[in-house]
C-alpha cells in the first residue's frame, strides 16, 4: 500500500512542479492567502482542490502528488465528465420520447468507466420514488449506458413508457409481453403488450450500470 507523503512534502512538490519556489507564489496561483498555505502546513492537511488544480496544470497525477508514484496506464489518472441529466417527455412526430436537459457534470476515473462500456453513451440521473427499494432509493444517483438497450433477463434498465420514465428490472415474457418489475414488494409488476396501444410509447433508454446513495 502506498504511503501518503507528509503535508510539507506535498506542498513542496506542488510548488516545485509549478515552477515556484515559495509558499506565497503557490498562494497567488491558487488565489488564496499565504496564511492559508501556512495553515495547511500546520494542520497537516492539503485541500484536495489544490491537488486537482495542480494536477490539471502540470499533467502529474494526483497519485504522484500525494504518494510520489506514477501509474503505468494514463487512463488510470484521467477523469471523464459524465452529464447529469433531468429527463422529461416531449411529443415529436406523434411519438413521445425522453428529452434530456444537462444539469451538471460529474467526474469518474476513465479506466473505471471503460471497464463497464463506452463512456460516450453514459449519463447520470437521480432516482425518483421508492419502487426499487431496498436496493435503489429515492434520490440515489444512477449511471445509465444508453448504448445498451438490448434486454437481458433480470437486469435493471431506465425505460420510458407513455410519458413516464421508470427504473425497473425488465423481462421479455411469451406473447410479446414486456414485464417491468419493482424490487419493492408494494408495487405489482407492470405488463405491457408490445403489440398493443402502448407499444409505440415504449423505449428502453439504457442499462443501469451503477448507483450510489446520496444524502
């Protein structure tokens, strides 16, 4: 296990990596007071935002700045921004479809994302409702791969149906029936006849790759 360097060593390496020689130069570059840098030395804690900004400027990884070691794969140190979207339904050419408004971006390590799919097709959304408890809770953050829409049995997807967007476990049943299952036993499964009147309104948005609880 890598051992984190002493705070003074981290600050000294930041200063050197940026081509500076003194705390006051680092402070000016960060847009903070020299006293703030001195306080970080005394308290033995460097704010992560300083490390992130220095890593972006110098091309060094946060691991190098924290631990003095390099990672062999550049993808291990690169971060990718994934859009956080708010989805709503719109009417276009007589059909309803999901309209995604980008609210923000959240960074993930590139190597972690690529192990799970193509990051270019990924978006983040907040879960709404308690139908997937006790696994996915209201306001949990969920990562969706929009490139993966082919239904795998007993797998959770984001799906739009008749002006609503649902996070459900999907299953294709005999007779062209799509079953949307909730984890919460309070909610009965939804069965949709894919030859029926709702068929044109059904669209699998993407597979759920990951989720986390938020506070």
